[in-house]
């Protein structure tokens, strides 16, 4: 009888150990699966916001590379002198907007391709306008406001544009910050898992052909 009880005790002990091991393995599988799932979600969301932002940047850079201008100072009627450098940063489109810029293009007819950033709606929009440096309403070359006819291009948390003119050659650089869900705190209080943010930059040397 004692031998039988001993074997039974060992059998129960082995069963308990086996159950503990199985539990550890199962919990480990769930933990690994959770980590992989979170990583995949994080990577997928970051890839999405980076891909969309890069598409927006490419749209701007590709068009900036086609900018033309004389690099001479012209004085529009009713407005201050402006340098026709092919790209005007801070162009007025209904109201002064330092987050806007227009690209002078000549595709058979002189036009302005204008971009405007709306920091309230976190959106970049664009439109085409007739090129008119003597416009009396002060749109700095764009023949009218861009706001009413603007098309949505992409989302952004912020944009920063810089251009330099060295010996008649224009270098245009733009940096776009963006978040999966743009908000006032998506960069100051980042959430890499649920709301990843990205920063992309690009530059272009416009053709700068004289008008």
C-alpha cells in the first residue's frame, strides 16, 4: 500500500510540474504574440504616416524643381517690391499667410502653383492661379485668392520653408512634420505607439529660366 501511495504522490507531483510548465509556455506565447502585435501595429502606423507625408513632400519638391523666374525685383501695382525668384514664400492668398508659398511655372502659360498650410485644420492645400505680378489686391503674383479653390494635398503638423539665391541659382528646401493624428501636442508629448510622428525634408534646384 505504501508503494502505491508513493507512486501516486510522484504522479501528482509530476502532473503539477507539467501543468506549471505548460502554463509558463502558454503565457510566454501570449506575451511574445502581444509584443509582436504591438510592434507590427507601431511599424504599420509609422509606415503609413511616413508614406503619406513623403507623398506630400514629393508633390511639392517635384513642382518646385519646375519653378522659373528672372531673379529681378519687380514692383506690383499697389504692393511692395518683390523678388521674382520663382518661388514666393509668404504669398498672400486672401490674407497674409507666412505658411504659404507660390511657385511660378511656365507650362505654356504663366501660372502660380500655390500651397497653403492651415495650422488649425493641420492640412496642406494647393491651387493654380494666373500669374499676375501687377494684381492690385496684393496677392504677390497670384491672380486672386487660393483659399476658395484650394484642393486638399495632405496632413501636416507644421511646415518650414527656406530658399536662398546664390548667383541667380535658387535652392528651395522644405521640412514637413506630421503625426498619425495631428494635434497641438503630438510632438511635445509624443506617443510612438498610438500616434507616431515623422519629419521629412527635401530640396530642389529650380530651373530658374529667365522670363
